[in-house]
C-alpha cells in the first residue's frame, strides 16, 4: 500500500467508485483475488531466481581453485617425491 500513500482519502474513494463502475461489484472480488495470486507467484519467482543465482554462485566458488590450497598441495607433493627418492 506504500505506492498509494500519496493519495488522500477522497482520492482513494473516487478510485474505488471508478473501479466499481468499470468492473462491476461482482467482478471486483475476482479481480482482487487474481491480483493476490499474481503477486504471490511473482514473489515465488523472485525467490526462486535468487536461490538459483546463489546456488550457481556457490558452485562457481567451489569450482574455483584456492591459490593458498594449491601451494599447500604442491609443497606436499614435493615432500612426497623427495621422501620417496
């Protein structure tokens, strides 16, 4: 309702009357219900998209080699080759 914060009570009343005239009293509950469903689907889609982005980001971080761990691995392999010689 934050987007309607700039409208006064009289203006909201006029908008409601125009809505009743355009859509009819019987259609307004259906319209409001469909808008609510659309909003829920939009929020679910946004959440799903955010989850996919975070999942791909964490996968790419897992795949990226850590420079510090590589040097540790190299020094361990050098130790192993020196000890076996």
